[in-house]
């Protein structure tokens, strides 16, 4: 506005008696390069995927840790408001029967260890690789439409089961993962799950 230039290309820098000038721009496809419809769609898809990744990252986190029989601290890559932690599956560094124990979960991390079954008196276990999943408490829908729910309950049921209801019903029976996430007793203990349906499931603890 207020400057002009004759010819094609270049930035307008000339003025004449404080006159106003306006430019009409014509866009044309560039031969041998430049933005294409496919390129724009790809860029848009990349942006959508990045936004989806950011949304998922705010709700959950997955990782792997090397841990033995001593309590080990695991710090989250992000801060959660009220995290639910599931830790599963030992590697095979030490084949002695053992379970994963989790304790003291807070907004920034948790403590974890490998615990041998009680009949193994020395309770010494070589470091194992353990996978874990952290989810913000509540019912969530991911960008691809997948629905997840994370929660906890306090239970003293051993060798028995109690019912747990979902906050929102699922259209069909979901995948359910559970872990013991406290260490109020020294006994080795695991969780058992049964009767999974769209509205809930049953869970109990099993000691050796």
C-alpha cells in the first residue's frame, strides 16, 4: 500500500505523490516443483498426526526399565495429575519364580522391584527388563476413537474376587490389565481377573 513496481518479480519500492497502489496476485502451478495438492494434503496429515500424538502424550506414557530385587525409582517423562501404573512381564535374566511390585506412585514417578516367591528365602533376583504403562485416571477417548479408562481400588481380597464397574460402559468387552500398586505386606502377590464385560469385571489377589 503506497508503493509500486513495474514488471514481474521483486518487492514494490517506488512511490508517486503519496498515491495508494494495490496488487492483484495470480497464483499458478510451478513446473518441476513447488507445492502440490498431494504435498498440501501430506503436510496437513502430518499436522493432524502431530496434534494427535500430543493429545495421546498428555494422557499416557509407556516405557521399559531394568530392575532387580531392590526398590528402584522410575521418573515419568511428563507430570501426571493422578497416574495409574500397570507393570507387567519379566524378561528371562533370572528364571526363579517372581512377581513385579509397584509402590508409592505419585505425579512424577513410582518405585518398582522384582519380588521372588516367598519360598525362595534369599529374595535375590538378577535385574530384569520390565515394561510399564502409565495412564491418567479417568475415561478418555483418543484421537482415533479408541476409548480407554484407568482407575484403582483398595482391596484386601485374596483368593477371592470382587466386582469393578466401569465409569462408562463399553460397546463390547475391553482388554483389562491390572497390577498390585502398593506394598502393605511382604507376601508376594499377583492379580487375577475374570468375567470381563462391557460394564465391568471381577478382580482379586492371589498369594503364593
